[in-house]
C-alpha cells in the first residue's frame, strides 16, 4: 500500500468544511474541484484558511486554501 503523506486524515474532511465558503463556491460551480480534493478532503491541516480559523484570525471569504486571494469570488 502506498501512503499519501499529504493527507491529514483521508477518512475525514476538514471540520470547517460545512461552514466554509469554499464549499459554497464549489457547489455553485465557481471553484474547481481540485481545491476541495486537495485541501478540504485531503491536506486540510495544510490549508491557510484552516490555520487562520483555528487561530481565530479573520480572513476574507475569497481567500483560497493556499492563501491566495481570488477576487472574482469576492462579489459572490
């Protein structure tokens, strides 16, 4: 069996996923699936949004999991 070390827990999605705007953007077709697969249901501890949420630090809804800002999502 090959182990994927990037996965925080391959059997669990990020605990913030249900409330995260990334879920809403993905479900409305505004965000590519790879963001959800790689971060929300993959390496969620590597997600900048996850870390900021855990620290109680505010961040814009249009911040992507890698920390970059996608301005086209700002008005959705």
